[in-house]
């Protein structure tokens, strides 16, 4: 009976794949059984940073003298016009929140053999303003955090940091305008529950880092430790 059910399940999977093929979000090739979001070729050729393998990586240097960080690796680089930008575009604007969960799992699995998650008590994704989250129906950074949590078993907290201001896009702003744009946008809730904790801040994409710094600065008001993990950064 068990073998019969497995045969039926595999047959249905193959049949549905013919009718509704799952495709790689980067190259568009049909995905094979066991592949999620990325085909094997695109997963292998993903421009990983391997930041977790060295201290004094580019992300840590970006945050120097701004916020006290324990660790700050980054998963992959992308360039303007690169097909790998589709990962971020489809996650943020294409409504495909599953991409965030899958990429979060990929990141956690690759960091598993390092000491990156050692001592981390709680994961806090960079929050969206409630209006933006209602419009998008999800927070892409939270999706990534949920994927990490599924591998590491670390709690995700979405109540401790609240985004009070619905800021404009940072893309075309100067560095000074970006700092003005994020001034005072985050507030802490139940800060006492974070005292003494090692907090991992999770974000989807790093550009100038001002949003991450603004969030981390509020969390730094609570005694504890802070690390940052980001999915992608422009090369």
C-alpha cells in the first residue's frame, strides 16, 4: 500500500509539472524534483561572497564606527543587469514570498558549519511599515528570517522593533538624504525581553546600510550583542 501511494504521488507530481512547470527564477529552466526556486546550475554559479569565512569582511567594514557588531556576513553579490537580480525583484515586487524562505534556508545551511550562529538567541527581521506590509502582504526580510529559523531552530521576533514612519524609497537619494529619511523610524517594544540577548538582524538587500544602522542603533540601546545577516548586496 505504501509503495502504491508513493507511486501515485510521484505520478501526480510529474503530471502537474507538465501542466504547470516550476521554473528557475534566474534562468527560467524547468526545475527538477528536489530543486526549489533555483536550478542546480544557477545555485552553483550564484556569486557567493563567502564573507562568513573571514573576519574584516566588506559588510563589517561598512558598519565600522557606526554600530557595535559581532558578525556581519552577506550571502551573494549582484550586478546591474545580472539575472541574479531576479531573486530580489521577484521576492520584493513579484509577490513570491516563498523565495525568501528558500533563500533563508540556503543561507543557514551554508553557514551551519561555521560558528556564525553560535550564541544567537533571537532573529529580528528589518520591519516594514504596516501600510507597506499590508500592500505587499508580507515582509520579505521576515520570510528570509523564517527560512533561517527553520534550519537553526532560533526564534523569530517581529514585535520588538516597530517601523513608525513610512519612508520613501532610498534609491535616488544622496547619503545625507538617506540618513534624514531613516531618522527616528524605528521604535522598541518590550525592550526588557531582549536584555542580555544576542540579536541577529536579517535584511534582504544592503545598499548604503543606513536602514540597518538605524535599526541596530535602537537595538544597541538594550544591553546585549548584535549581528547582521543580509541576503544580497550590489557589487
